[in-house]
C-alpha cells in the first residue's frame, strides 16, 4: 500500500485510445459471447492486481493498465452470485458498487501523511481541491494542458470536485486511476469515441450483465446500437446532479472528507482563475498579496460620472488583460499553408487553425501573424494579415500583403501562427468613460442622469410615430416588435432585450429606417463585434437606405 501511493505517477496516455469500456459481472467463465458478434472478446485477466487486505475485493478481477491498452477493459467478478438479482441493471451496478465499497484505503494508518495537507509528500493523484487520495474516488482531468486529479466529493459546494473543475475550466475528458476497480481508462463513447463526459451515459445489455458507455448525441438519438442487445431506453447519464455516478467513481467516505481540506466555492473560483496563468498554483498562492484584490462591485446608482468611471475602468482593464492573455496564448506551430491570390491581388494563406479546449474562436477581422523560422535555403519570414473568412472545411483564409511582396511560396509546411491582440475596443471604452466624466457636452443631461441610475422624469421626444412600423425590404414585424419601434422612437434612450432569434436586428433596422426618414440627420450604428455590425448593416441596406 505504501509503495503504491508513493510511486503513483501520472501515466502518459496521450496517444492511447480506449475504444470500449465494459463491465462484466457475469460469473460464468464459460459464458458464450455469440450474441456480441460486433464486439470483440473482453480481456479477462486471471491474476488479481487489486491491492487490499479486504476479502470482498479479491472476488473482483481488475485489468492492469498494460492490459487495458489492448483497447478495452473488463472487470469480471469470479463470484457467480453477484448478478443473480431479479433486475439485471440493478445487479450490474450493485455488484460493482459492492466491489467498490469493499475497497478500503483508510485502514493502514500509514496514509495519514498523505491525507493531511501540507505535511509530507503530496500524492500526485490527490484531489487538487481537497487532497483526497483514494484511487477509487479520484479521476484525472484528461485535457492535455491540465491532467489534474479531482475527487467525487461535494465538500461544501453544490457539485462534486471533478464536476466543479470540468465546468469551470471547460474541460470535458476524464481518465480513471490505474488502481481503480476499472483500471486506467479514458471514458468515451463505445460507438463514436466522444469523450465529453457531460454527453456520456451508460446502458446495460438486455440479457447479460454488461454495460457500455454511449453518448447522448448523436449515438443514443440515432440508436447506434439498435441491432444489438441493448435497451436504449435504460440510458443513464454518467454525471447526475453535478456528481459522477458512484459505481463509476466512489464518493470519499465521511471520514476521508473530514480529514480533507475544506474548500469553498469562492476558493475554487479563485484557484481555477489562477490556474489559467499558472497551472501549478496552490492554495498557498491564493494568500499572496495582490491575488485577492477584488475590484469594487458595480452599483445601480452612482454619485457622478467619476464614481462610475472608478468602478468600471478597473473592470474593463481586467477584461482587456484576460482577453490579451487568452489570445496571445493561442500561438500554433507546425501549420501547413495553402497559398492563393485574392481578387484584389493580395496574397492569401489558407490553413487549419487547430481548435483546443478553450473558448477562443477566430472571426473575420481578427489579426494573425504568420511566421516561418527559416531553413537552409529560406531566411526567416513573417507577415501580419487579417482573417477574411472561415471555410466550411474549418480552414482560415488569412489575407496578407500585396502580391509583389516576398512570400516563401515554395514552402508549405512548418509555419507558426500567432494572434495579434489589439487594445482598440478596450481603449475606446476607457476613452468614452473619460469623456463622459470630464466633458459636460458629451451627452444630454437626461442621458447623463439616466446612465448613472438617477431618478429622472420621463422625457418624451416629440417625434411623429409612423403609422406603419415595419420597413420596406424587411419581414413584417410582430406585435412586440411594433411596440418596441414605437417606444424607442419616442424616448431619448432605450434598451431592447430578447433571446437569440427574436428579431432584435430586424427591429433595430426598422428603427434606423424611421429615424432616417424623419430627416434629423445621419444615424450612427454601433455593435460589440464586426459580425454584428455587418448583419445590422445588411438589414438596413435592405430597406433602401444608403449605408
Ligand atoms: Zn482540467
Ligand atoms: Zn476533492
Ligand atoms: Zn457516441
């Protein structure tokens, strides 16, 4: 036991693909698998490698990690009685749970050092939140940049530690511990290989005590296993109520949880934020000065525009810093290029920009730097361009300089791509707030007080409300769109909100049309992204206005 904890290391499973996870509690060794022609025979290791002093565990054969690399894992119980219950489904889960509850990692006494945080050597597979080390209770996040271990206890939070981590970090894949009852196994859909644990569930065979993992979309919905002996209506998600199912990942015992570090949801938020810049950060780092400087909360009312600026300027700075960090960490190497020339005679480079487990996605207008570090016959080269489109094949089209420039056109492999971060939109926000504070003429008194949340007397604009609120070239407006148009035309400032697809863009275009027709001058339209401006401009143009 002792040596097992101390030698536990993160196995490198990056290149291994486990395509099948099967739990077989059928006791009969001579069981005929003829009905599973589509599936290959499970590996049935004869030697028990499960290290425990408990008798109940010796009945459970566990495949060692080297055997699982063959592509599948089978945990078969030698005891023929375990699945003799009347309900087969319940039998599978119960017998697995029974096997797991027999696992005992607390009774050696030598584990104290490991459980107690900050004392002695910390096991690598300890839950990074609370320190629990029981291999039956911990699971590894399989995101390549992460590979941290978390347990299945909720502690003081609403979700289990592993689910908390996956949600906050937007990671989705997990791998069981090599010493867990099912061995070192990446959880994935039997049919398509999907590893998103939030889509995965399990189903039991109709006649045998075997379980497979299947994803909800698309494999369950297209009944991918319909020809086989599986009852798809019995599909159950692996993550339920923000916790992994217990037969798959045990919840640490009350005693283990009491000895673990008590961590709040707020601490989890902070450490997850810290991991984005420093993946090895620990809870001690949270106590360092500077980490804890909370910005002022936003208010519903402000004294004046200076107070407003004091609250919002640091928030915009934080957002800008985060955006810069996210985008600049997106450099990709070994990019393969396809060269082309655009209609405007500019050089275009096409390439696939690998998507990773992050929230950043490229949009037209983004600025990228294309680099080539040089070789025996080419000197190093770089050029900055704009994304002009993303093709259906997920290719990025990057428009570079004029065709006469010096491009390494005979090279297609080994390029690098960096994101060029621009502060323009954040600079404009800061600039606008400063103008709002120092320049009395920047906005009307009504808008000034309205933005600061002061009580202001309703102020109607004397505008003729059009009899027909729609505009030529646009779809007919529905009743709530009509009332939005009327209301906006009579007020100096309005907010229209609605879920996606409810026609905010069409309504906005109709408003712009009527404002322009009232002949009070030009109308300035702005939106938070180039894509949104383009869509609005398209609709406005459809009304016949000059855009
Ligand atoms: Zn992770
Ligand atoms: Zn934990
Ligand atoms: Zn699938």
